[in-house]
C-alpha cells in the first residue's frame, strides 16, 4: 500500500491543471485536482472563451452594418448589450461544466478548496465547504495561473477602472473607453467595444501596437482598427488617473511620451481597461519554504518543469520565461504527466505501454500565437527583426489575401501570409499571418515546421479552391518566387 494518497496532485484546475490531470489518468496515475473557484481556470471562465464569445458577437454586429449597403434596414434601437454579455457567460459556464464532467469521467478527484504546500509531498487544503483536508502526493504540480497586473494609481474598482475580468462582466458599456496596453487582450477588447459603438482609445508605451507580433501584420491590423474609429496613442505612457468626485464624473488620464518623466496631455474617458500583463499567483502557497525558487514571483523550472524542489513541478502562467497562453499551459502539463508516469513506470506502478519518455520542455519556436480581432493576427517562431538581431540569415516571402479568390469573395482580402526560411536549407524558420481566419491557417505552416517539411511539401499538396488555405499554398510558392496569383 502506497504511503501517498495520490501519485499526482494539481493545485489549480485551469487548462494547465485539468488537461494534465486527464492525461495523467490516461497513463494510469492516481490523480487529484484542487481548485478554489471553477475548473477551467481563467481560460474557460474569465479569459479565452468568454472573450471569444464576445468577439464573435462583435463580428456579427459589425456585419449587420454591412447589410446597409444593400438597403437592408436594421433597427438597433432596442439593442441591449447585456444579452451579448449573458451569451458569453453561458458559453463559459457550459465549458466549465464540460470540464467538470470530463474530470469525473476520467476519475480525477476534484477537491474544492485552496491548497498550500506544507512539505515536499504534503498539501493542506482549506475546503470551500469548511474545514481542512491534508493529503500526501508523490508529485505535486503548481498550476495556479495568473491575475491581471495592476498599475499604481490605476487600481481596479471593476466598475470604471477595469481589469479584463471586469470588462468581461460589464452589462452596460461605457461611452468612452481608454485601454492601457495594445497586446492581444487590449486589442481584442478594443475590437469588441468598438463594434458595439464605444469610443475606444488605446494607449501603448511601446512604439507600436501588438509588440509581440510581426510588425507588418500589426500594422495591417492597426490600420483596419483605425478605419473603424479606434484611436491609438503609441509611445505613450499613462502617468496618473483622476477619478473625479463621483462615479458620474469623467475619468481623466494624464498622458505623456513614454520617454518623458512628466505628462503633457489629458484624455477623458468613462472607463479604463488596464491590460498590461498578468502577475503569477505564487503567493501564500508555501513555495519558497519548501525550496521552490522564484524570480519576480515567477517559478523557475528545469527539465520537465520540475522546480528546484524535487517532485514539485510548475506549469502554466506561473512559469518563468514561457508565454502565458492556455495551449502552452496544457502542453507543459502533459509533459509533466508523462514524466511522472515514466518515473513511476521505472518503479513498475504503471503499464509499460505508457512509458515512452516525454519531451523535456515545450519548444518555444513551435508555439502558435493568436489574436482574434479582425483582421486576425497569428504566427510562430522568431520575428524577422529578432532573427536578424540574433545574426540568423533568413529569406522572407509573403502572399497577400487580395490574390486569394475566397478572400475577395467574402470581402476580407486584407492581410497576408508570410514565411521566413533558412536561405541555406530552405527550412521554415517562422511564419506569420494577418487576415481572415489567420489563427486557423497558421497551423498548416506550424505542422510543416514541426514535421520538418519544406515549403515545397506544402505547395505540392492540392489545396481546395476556393479556400483561404490557398494563401498558405501561394506563400509557399512565393518562397521560390513562383506564386501564381500575384
Ligand atoms: P489559470 O487558467 O489561471 O488557472 C489557475 C487555476 O488555479 C484557477 O482556476 C485558480 O482558481 C486556481 N487556483 C489558484 N490558486 C489556487 C490555490 N491555492 N488552490 C486551489 N486553486 C487555486 N490564452 C490563449 O491561449 N488564447 C487566448 O485566446 C487567450 N485569451 C485570453 C483572454 C483573456 C481576457 C485573458 C485574461 C486570458 C487569455 N488567455 C488566452 C490566457 C489564458 O487564459 C491563460 O494563459 C491560461 O488560463 C493559463 O492557464 P493556467 O492553467 O496556468 O492557469
């Protein structure tokens, strides 16, 4: 009889914890997930899913206006945004319940409570239902995720000074919204709010929007936003916020050049969304007491996401140096589940068929990034500037959507697919896309790269006509200077 209650316990049931827990069960481990709120974590409940539900409704709302071109009159006078918000909550709840079901079906024990480490193999859980439960586990995975980062002076009240969570919960929209931060989350909310008629101004400290994405792709997206009336103030810092004397007074932001020490302009708004990054949830878990090393609150990990404390692993938004994305959290979690199973197999507790050795870490060059506004922006691998800065030679080939029949037919011909290749071997180094369904199209290129296929393998494959995927084929042809529709 084992001295441990479980082989693997996850603290946190987000896309890191719950996916890995199911994988660990598939591998025959005894698994529990401790979750203090709702399984599915930020992603399903207050992140990826409800925001995509709003984006979808925003797109459909924009499309209504296009009907006016055909003399279709749409009466929006009774429009009530609270119905849209309720739709997004329904999508989130449905998926969170789905995850509850999946955990149950896979016989993962879900414990509702807040966990804290009390030893290398021990947890104390303050149960949501009251009381404490102590459990022992051979291995423990910290998957506690992150929360919106606060800026001094712009502390969230979630009524007028909003985090992404507050913005998702709004039932009534402000007339004017200032958004601090033009990363993926800021841009997605800019798209949503602008579609529903909010006057949006995005303030970004860096010199351009979507600083993590390909610069040409970001520029295409920026122009599309500007045409719809979104204002961007780049290279601009928000210094302070005057909240006025009551909720009815406008908010006044003091802004100035990012390089300057003093503000020089004011911006009035009815609400501010602060989306400048996310802070890891690593406080109060007893991590440092048992030897887990932190760097500015992020967890330092080695191979297989094991922390400095043996048998304690960390995955997801808390990991130092890896992108804070749901699919990254899940991929890291699967590595840990497979690692722990393979270690146990050596001790003959799980079946041999499951004992193949896992990857040590997620390959950062193979992580897709995706921004779901219109036009969509996606990519993987190092940007052209970063490749050049690190002395890597690359060839760049791109193909515009205006040469793709389907894109023209659906009137979404803005943007391009770009492939960067190694001039010596022709190997794909990275790829970027901006345009219709870019977040879906990027995966054909990613599969090619991860399978070490060459552009010619892509263009040799027959792509259905008319499809948006033809942009990927043409971009692959463009690598050899032989695109057809250009
Ligand atoms: P989380 O999802 O944060 O889950 C951690 C869980 O741990 C939480 O449920 C929390 O309640 C629980 N927990 C914390 N402490 C304890 C404790 N002590 N005891 C018990 N439970 C605890 N990513 C994408 O890939 N694509 C997107 O489109 C995307 N859109 C986003 C949109 C928004 C608005 C936001 C905010 C985020 C978005 N993200 C997106 C990021 C994504 O949500 C996160 O990267 C992902 O949720 C991280 O997963 P995780 O498992 O590390 O943590």
